């Protein structure tokens, strides 16, 4: 059985080597665990390089602990994240969105022609108010009033959906 030096310099060297291999995450607990394993292992086996054994065992102990903690970590299931990863929204949300769209389209038919035209140019064609005003030959203020009127009507029309 190879004796392990018990001086302070030896242990600081082992701690530094372990810290370097674990980017500073493993500490004395891992080295102490490694020392216990070394002691048990040496009871029936010869260890040529106790320092290397301690470093590797401490790193392995830290990894095992880290993996175990990662598996035990409980995070609540987030349905939104699941669907964001899969790239598709839940089917019930798709159905509800289609129904809302139908309701809004039906509401658009109840708007005055000019208000509907201004609203669609702004929201669907993504035209700026000043460009709509120039295109239709009306004032910027009139465009804003048509958009506000359409939004107010469609909000009330779609209420409850």
C-alpha cells in the first residue's frame, strides 16, 4: 500500500489540479471523497500514483454529484416552452385563433367602406398613416380617426372571443 503524503503542500496541489479540471466547481468535499475511495481501494490494490488517483477520483466524484443533482432538479413543465421548441402551437389555440379571425373578418364587413379600407391598408398592408393619407387624398388626422374607429368597433365586436 502506497502512502499518501499528508503535508499541506500536497493537498493544495491536489485541490488546485481538481479545481483546474472542474473549472473551480469541485472543492475539498470531492478531494475528501477521493481520499476515502483511495484508502478503500488501497486495501486490496496497489496504487502507483496516489496524486493522479486522487485527482481523477475527485473529478469523477464531482461529475457524479453534478449529474445526480441535475437529474433531481425539478422544474415545472412549461407548456409554452414545449410548443416553442416544437415550432407549432397547441391545436386548441389554433382553433381559437381561427374562430377569432372569422369573427374579426365578419366585423370588417360591418365597417364603413372608407374605414375598412384605411384599417386594412394600415394593419394588413402595413402602410404608414401619412402614406395612407397621401394615397387616399385625406388628412393624416382622418386616417388616425378611421383606424381608431375600426379598432374600437372590432374590439367590441370580438368581445368574448
